[in-house]
């Protein structure tokens, strides 16, 4: 029987990464100073998503752990690029925003891959029983 507490933890980590991506894309759609104001919150949200992932990673299979570690790397880059974007303007700002979006999208993808790896392992174990 699958451990629903762990499943919930991975699903929560995915939801946190998805929410971060949604917040970034919503911020990027705004104009001027509103974008920077929203980007200021991104590093903190990225850290929260990282903590969520780290909290669930230990109980995962190797394939899921690898994907979660990759997601953490992308989330760290997301926070870094968002912080750079807040401090910049013009073309550098736009580049930082685009990179922040790309990193957060990649993080969501990796967490989703971890969820898939976990579910695959669970179904394989259930089939062997």
C-alpha cells in the first residue's frame, strides 16, 4: 500500500513549484514597477518550494530523488535570476525575467517527473505482490 503521507508531500512540493511558476508568469504579464514588486517575493517563494521538496526527498526512490535534486537546482536559479531582475532594468531586466520563467518551468517539470517516477515505482511494486 502506498504511503499517502509521502505522496502528499511530493504532491505538495509540486503544487508549490506550480504556484511559484504561476506567480512569476503573472508578474511578467504586468507592466513596469508592478513586475519588480512581484519579483521581489520570488526568492522567498523559491526557498519555500525548495524546503518542501527537501522535506519529501528522503523518502523517495532513487529516480524521484534525482529529479527532485534537479528541481532544487532550478529553483535556486529561479530565486537568483528573480533577485537579479529586481536590481536591473531594460534589456537585463527582461532577460532576467525570461530566465526566471524558464527556470521555474523546468523546476515544475522535474518535480512532475519525480511524481511520475514515484508512481511508477509504486505500481511496479504493487504488480509484483
